[in-house]
């Protein structure tokens, strides 16, 4: 056996590296194509914007509960680019009226710092929330929560 010829023989190095690279490229292409075909990229959810809201509670003079005002006090401007809707909701209205919500009226122009909405005749002890809904409507998040005195 001639060791000199064995160490000098480099014929197999290039084909082995070529096969390894082709297998790696095939695996990567299969993963990318599989992701598109199975729609795994469509499951990403939008995250809610970072916005701060403050609640003000004003007792009504007619005795019909409270007027609750939610005011945007900082953070991201919320508009059609990052939300489908933004509503102020109460868990219970005065005298057993059906709980309802009010959408922020200037939503098309954006809800930014200083903007507010008021919900009337909210019963004492009710939970009030500002609720954000994603642009595709598939996700919602409570941005602020409070309780009427």
C-alpha cells in the first residue's frame, strides 16, 4: 500500500461537499414552500397598540348613575391603520338598562392624546373598559379598565 498516494488523492472531497450542499438547499426550499402552502404565516396576530386611558366619573344630578369619560392620555394614536374599532363599554347601566358601548367618534381621524368619549347613565359598581379590535377583526384587547364608584 502506498501511503503517499492515499494522502494525495483528493477526488472524493468535491463530490461529497456538493451533495451536502444540494441536500441542504433542498431541505430549505421544502420548508419555505411548505410554510406558504400550509399558510402558517397567516396565523400571526396583530398586537394591541400601547395607549394609556384615564377614566373620570361624574355623578349625575338626576340620580341616574354616573357619566363615565375615557380620555386618551398618551401612547400610540389609534386609527384605521392599527385598529378596526375602539369602544368604551360598561358592564351594567343604570336601572337595569342593557349595557351598551360607544365607539370613539373621531376614529377615522385617529384617537390621540386628549381625545375622549363619554358613556352616560352607568350604574355604580359597573366595570368600564376601552376595547381595541384588530384591523381584521380577529383579535381584541382591553386597553384600559376601571370601576365606577
